[in-house]
């Protein structure tokens, strides 16, 4: 259990990458009109905000100074009006931006999920589940922050900053110039802070990914952890990661704790300069008192967006990194594609032929070598062989989970590569060694959401495999809840649910990767009967671990180190005294054949 695979490739990305931004914008394009509206509102509300201090200045200089109470009243009304408009503008703008963001992220999530569903098995071999989950959830969430945390408001912030400077210069250029003396200091402080925090943030993100992966793995494997009494060791490792994460947070907190008061002080210095210099000017009569008040208000408005900018910058950066990862996933191509004009069939008969087939999961590491095999329509075939010999791999090729490199596999005489994966899998049911059930009821798991299968058919399938008779019986019948991954059912019951599922789907071809786990004799008999029912009238390939199954098939295919060594019936192969004979001696001989019921 090493951690290295969980290190998220979290290099220090650019905070702004126009290429990525362009692609991201594709997702908000459908909402262009709304964005334009939001931006228009943003500009209006910013302008209104900038008007505030000017009105105060007017109030002081034009009305209060000359004692015009009526005028002051009118101005107050105007001010109230502006505030009201500003309220609605801000409301509209926040609402629109959030709404657009959620819509766009909804679309993107759908797209990523659909894409992931279409990827071939080799992708899933290479990528841990946790990483794929992160893409669909937290990566997209951090993109969403672009909208929700108001990073889009950066435009508004910049607008405010330049607007303030502009207005100040218009009102009193000399005072404006003096006010901005402290600005370089602020710029230096912001840059320093940004560099430090950027690094800390990257580390924090890396550690959070590591923590997530760690928790996920050890919660999934909790039974192993508890069984082997590993809690303390695992807890200590968790503690290490957690402590490191806290340490990083601690560092970033220090930077924040220094940065914010620094900005406060710089802003206070600026204010001091305004009062000192501007106050002097007022005393000398070179400037109005209103101007002084307006300036000091602008100063306050000036520093807030600057302080926010550095935080938004971080969000922008992590959103860029996330979008890069999401797009990388979207750019992952399936290892092979559906042909442009796939074979159309009304229904397969179920004849399978391997001709000189070679196959490797990883380049040049041949797992299947020169496979030749003919399975006739309706024939029942058992694959036997030592563990790792390549039995499952052969069925993986038939199901088109992987692409074969050499030779040809045909289905009803037509090349497998010319079919569309969906057609193939609709006609083939796979009953797996470790049965995967989804949370829900037994009926849900048999039907798998297929509306064409009626409750009656589900019931019949369950009865045909004797599912409800097993053990103490399932008290709530088909409505029994199976729990996550079917954890609330016994191994035998889970097997039978997957048998019933296959039966209800009524495929032309059945592939059964038989469970190696042993079950009690009664269950064994029920499973054996269910297997017989399942094989009836269809081409069946069974990766057999039970002697009882092997005895039922038409022919046995012996796989050894990726090659087919022997083909024949049980008796023929025993007489041959070859690999099957040895296998039989080692593996099957001691199995008792249960009496048929
Ligand atoms: N997804 C994969 N990626 C890379 N190699 C794989 C993959 N799956 C299987 N292999 C390798 O291919 C070989 C054949 O595996 P396969 O699963 O076909 O064996 P098997 O005969 O079904 O064994 P078992 O009886 O244990 O199920 C093994 O050496 C295995 O390590
Ligand atoms: Mg296998």
C-alpha cells in the first residue's frame, strides 16, 4: 500500500491560461445573453457605488456649507434612490452569475460522466476510482467557485479601482497623486503574499487529495483493516497526513495574518496623508471640506477590492488547475471506437469463432497467444485452467471490453470489431465471479432499470433460479433491500440474483465466471440447477471451478499460460492424461458431486 499513485499531478499551473479559459467559456456560451446582462448590471452598480462619495461631497459643499436644507433633502432622496437601485442591481447580478455558473457546471458534469461511461476498460485499469470521482465532483466544484465566489467580479473590482483613481483625479488631481504615494508599497506586499500563499495552497490541495484517497481506500477496506487489527497503524498514518495538512494550513494562516493588517496599515497611512495634506489645503481654503470627505471615502473603497483580489487570484488559479484536469479527462479517447457503420442484426444466433487471436493488456506482454476456437450456436463450453491462465481475458474479448491485437474473432460469422459494443452486450449476459449489486431492492438489481422487463418476468426469473428459496428465505421477497454492493445478502443469494438478472435479460450468449468460493451443499445444488436453467437454449461459456458444472457442458477448453492446449469432453480429456487430467487430480477430484434435486 504505497501512496505514490495518489499524488495528484498538481504542478503550479498558471493562474490564467487563455487556452483553458477559451474552452471553459464554451460552457457558458449557451447563456451568453444572460452574461451580457449580468455584466451590464455589474457596470451600472459599480458606477452607482462610485457616485456615493460625490453626492456626499455635493451635500457638504453645496448645501450644508450654505445652509440649504431643502436642497439637502432632495439630495438625500436622490441618495436613497441610488441605494435602492444599487440593491436590486447587486441582487440581480449575484443571482444571474450563480445561476449561470450552476447551469454550466451541470452541463459539464453531464458531459464528463457521459464521457467516462464511454471509456474502455483499459482506462479503468489505469485510473483509481478516487481520481475519477474527484474529477466529477470537487474539480467541477472548484470551477463553480469561479462564479459563486465572485471571481467574475474581478472585472467589477478592476473597474472600481480604476474608476476611483479616475474620479479622484477629476476632483483634485494633486491630492489624488499624493494619495497614491503608498500604492507601490501595497503592490509589493500583494505580490509577496501571492507568491507565498500560492505555494502553500498547492501543498494544501495535494494533501487534501491524499487525505481523500486515504480515507476512501481504508473505509472501503474497513473489514480487512479490522480483521487484521490494523486500526492503530492506519490511524497513525492518517494522523501523519492530517498533521501535515494542518501544518500547511498553519503556514497559509500566518501569511494571511501578516497580509491583512499590512493592507490595513497601508490604507491607514493613505488616509493619514489625505487628512494631513488635504486638511491643510482645506484650512488654507485651497480645497473644499466635501472633497476631503469624498477622498477619504474613496480610499476605503479602494483597498477592499485589492485585498479581495489576492484571494480571488487563488481561486482562479485552482479553477484553472481543475479545468486542466477535467479537460484532460475529456480528451482521453477510448482505446477503440465503434465503427462508423456498425453491423446491424435482428438478433444474434450466438456462434463464436476465434482465429489466430493474440491479445495483450500491455503492449507485447501477450496474455492470449494464438487462440483458435469454434463455439457453435447453442453449444455449452467450459473454460478451465490454472489461475492467471487467461480464461477471463478470453471472455473480455468476446464482450469487447478490450481490443485484440492480432487475428480475428467473429460473431455469427461477422467480425467482432465491426459491431457496435452495445449490440454485442445486449446479446451477451455476463454473470461474474464477484457479483456486483447496486443499492436498492432485489427487483431493481434484476431489472437494472430496464422498463421492458415486467414484474412478472422478474418474478419468473427469480423463481426459475430458486432465489427466494435460499437460506431462511428473503422475508420481503423481491422487495428485499440488498444494501450497498449487496452486502446484506449472502454470497449464494448474490450469485442467484445475478443469475436471475441474466435470465430476465434473456441473452443469446451467456458468459459465466463461476465463483470459486465454496457454498454449502444445499446452495450448491440450487446454484447448479440455476446454472442449468440459465444455459438452456443459449450459447454458454462457463469459466468453471465446479466439477458439477464441467459435467454439464458439451466440451471443455483447457487454457494454459495463454494458449488453448486441449479441447474435448470430460472423459476424452481424462483419457488423454494431459493437462486436464492433472488439473482434475489437483482441483476437481475431491469435489463431491451433489445429488441432483
Ligand atoms: N486488466 C488487466 N491489465 C493487465 N493485465 C491483466 C489484466 N487482467 C488480467 N491481467 C493479466 O492477464 C493474465 C490472465 O488473466 P485472466 O484474468 O484472464 O486469468 P484467469 O484465467 O481468468 O484467472 P482466474 O482463474 O484467477 O480468474 C494474468 O497474468 C493477469 O495478471
Ligand atoms: Mg478469471
